[in-house]
C-alpha cells in the first residue's frame, strides 16, 4: 500500500500583512478550528502577521509534543484573516492531485496526531520541525475518490450547521419573551417568593458533595470528602438553588445553580434557598432570570465589601423581576427546555462527526487495497 509524503503536495506561503489591510486576528485550537485570538495586540505591529485566505492552511507546530495534537486548520471563509507570524501557512500545490478538504480530513485523524507527536523533537515544548512535518506520509487516492469522501463529510457538516442555525430562532423567542415581560409586567420583590434553607447533614445520610461553577451548574467538588466532617454541610434538594455569595474574582459572574438531580451537600459558606410556592414562582423560570448576563452585571454592581465583594441573602431578596402568571411561566420554561435539549443534540452531532474521519479514511484504505488487488 503506497503512502505519499505530505511535502510532495503542499508548499509554504508567507504573505505578510504589510499594508495593514487585514485586522481579523485568529488562532487555532487543539480541536483544529480557527478561533478569535486571545492575545493582547495593543501596541503590536500587525504588519508582520501572516495573511491566510480561503483554501489555505495554518498550523502551530511548536507545541505538538506538549498537547499531543497538531493544531492545524483549513481556512474556509471568503474574507482573509491574519495569524501569528510564528504559524506556518501553506497551501495545496495542485488540487487535481489532492483536495484541501481531503487533506484536512486526514489531519483530523487521531492516528495523524499520534504520528505528529512521534515526529516531534526533544525540546520542552516538543516542537515539530517543518521538514519533519513534510516527511509524514498519508494515503492519497485518486481525486474522484477523494471527492466522494469529502462530499460525504461536507454533507454531515452542512446538516449539523443547519440544525445549529435553527437554535438561534428558539433563543430569540426566549430572549424576546423575557424582554416583553420586563416591559409589560410590574416588577415584584423576589424576597416575597423565596425562602432560605439551612438543613444540615447531621445524620450523614448524604455524601454527594457538590460545588457550583460560573456556568451556573452544580459540579462534583474536588475536595477529598473522606477527610471532611460532612455533618455541618448544607443539604440542597431537587428544585432548590445554591449560590456563592462572593462575586469578586469570579469572571464577573455569580455562581448560582438550580439542582435537577439527587440531593447533595454544599459548603456551609454557600446559601441555599427555594421557591415558597411553586404555584406562584417556578424555580425553572427563576433560573432563566439568573442565567441572563444582565443578572450577572446586576449582582456584581450590587456586591459589597473590600477584599471580597459579596452578594448576600439580603441583596438577593431585594432583586426585582417580572413574575407573570404560572401558565406564562410554564410556557417560557417549556421553550427554554426545548432549546437546551436541542443544544445538547447539536453538541452530540458535532462530537459524532469528527470521529467519523477515521471511518472515512478506513474506507479510503480499503478502497485502495481492493484496487491494488484487482490490479494484481
């Protein structure tokens, strides 16, 4: 079975942003996607940065050994962008011999990442030299065969992206519904609808120790609970809230979550509370309010303290928000749950597509093997 050098099919390009016509600075993550750069470019001379255009590749070959992956991406947008001058940018020499999209499918294979890692040097970062990258070998079938697999892969990506776009409509409905309520409903004092809970784990019946992330979900704590006295920990039950009153050094967000699973334990420093009457205020509706970025800003603005700023229970009780009738709350929550379910499906679709690359490449290998057998 014939393997071909990558270097026989690609060439380096070094098109600099000397005229400063491009300002869209991108990086590449280990999932092999372009992303907005997080680098601070204040005072940076962007004329040295490399321009990348549609159909061209960019790769950071300096950290392959550290990450055990090759950050590499195929740029597929019409408007050019710029990448770090430390990146290598290249393009296919002849698309009649190899398609850029087919080459990118090859780059997605975990086997390719393992081979790239093997080819790395012995430096601390584990860099991959350009010459070594070019020496790596791949299967290169006829372009007609390549196109078949590329079209199949593109079809899967297109379906997933179409599904993802439909999520924006549901998100708009949710956001519009909330905004309409803000304008139409007289705000009510949250303290009239919620009550604090201070139930402790004195009988040690619960050992499900939880924390709360800034993404507003409960997470498993990293604490070694075997070494802790859990009797003083607070119990949080299904459909109850827990939150961390400290808001400083928290990414400008308040850590608050609604428990949907089994009862758990929270640190005694956390605050646990619940809706007094589900017929007046649904916890799920209240969670929608807490999930808004506007509430994060509100909580930070109303936090007090010196070394540590806190949003205390009294501050929570003073929150004002529209609380419509229960039927309206149920309708909004239903839309939101549908949106969240579809988001999970979309993530599953994305996580399923990329692992298909090895399956597609296996088809290429088997197809070449059959062709070779027939030729003999």
